[in-house]
């Protein structure tokens, strides 16, 4: 079975017109597919309206009990069910899920080292059989950024990591492609020039671009996730804008493809 896992973030989720456009494209995306989403911007706005101010360290949310309640309400409730309803309207039979539903994703609470991230989960186990059953019945899993520890505790969990873990676990028995949709056209040579896309990257090119500081900051964890997935059996990873998703599915040159193979052209 060929499976595509597509992750979208706040740059799509938090803007109704962009979300409508993306879900229409997603509905036309061929084959078996899984949608993974976050929604941090909306969670922040909702929390602020309730007097709960976000605390971020290196771009990562500190999740205390109040914040966990808010992200659960926003991710697993408002966003997830809106997305599922809109997909049903597009004749796409979808089911919204947290990691707790059907024991889909078990995580451990992140241990305290230099920083206490609170109720944040590090993924330990994925219920591949459940995903397989849903895909076999042509049901699209829509997975939000909430997992559980199998002891009754929900955990806020990075959506990029969820997408990567789903991909690597499913790749043991299937051909899996992983698509990260974000707010840039791809990995860029010049972060201020959206046309300076690097069309293909392998590990050697990645190491060189990091050394030259062409790739830095928030792009590094995205690419680290991508290469970790490739090294665990995922077929290929794509990074780019949501509006170019169908082009990527058709093999058109859009965004950045991350592959393990060495290329002569760079």
C-alpha cells in the first residue's frame, strides 16, 4: 500500500480561507492519506482570551495544566472537528483523532533536564494496526497534536514529530511519503527570497548548508525530523507551501524534496 502523510500547521489552520483552499486540494490528493495538524496560533489566542499567557522556550510551548486544557480544547476539539466536518463536505470520509483514541499514539512525559516543558509528550508507540484498519476502509485519519501516556494523562506533542513517527512506523510494511506544509516555498538559500528554493537535499548537502549557515534556526529541527524518517524507511519527504501540494504529488518541481541519495546537481 502507498500511504501519504501530510502535516499542516498554523499558517494554514489559523486562516479560514487558506484552510478551505488546502482542504479542497487535500480532497483531490490521490491514494491513501493521513492528515496531521497543530494549531498553536489559535491556541495562543484562545488562551490569552482566558488570561493564560503562553510561555515559549526556543519556539517550544511550556505546557502547564491550564495550557494543556487549552491546547486539548483547541487541537482535539475546535480545530480537529472543524477539519473533519469540512472534509465530509468534500466527500472525504474522515475521522478526527487524538493519540488517546484507539490507543493510537502512546507517549512518555518529557523528563525534566535543564527545562521543565510540563505536560509534553515524547512518542514511544504507534498503533499501526488501527491506522491500517481505517485506511483499508477508506477512512482518512485526521490526527491532532495530543497524545497520551496510557495511564490517563493527555500530553501536548509536536505535530511534526507525530507525522514523522506515523510515517516511520507505517513504512515497515508500506511505501510512505511524508509532506510538511509550512509558510515557505521550501528550503531556501536566502530566507528572505521565497524564489531561492533548493529543489533537492541529501545528507551531504544538508551538512554543508548548515556549516555555511544557509540552513539554521527553525529549519534545522524540520530537516532533522525529515532525515530521521528517511533513515527509518520512509520513501521521501517533501517540504513546501500547502498550495503546491498537488504539484508535489504529481512529481512537479515545487518545494524541496529530501532524499537519502546523492545527487550530482546542486
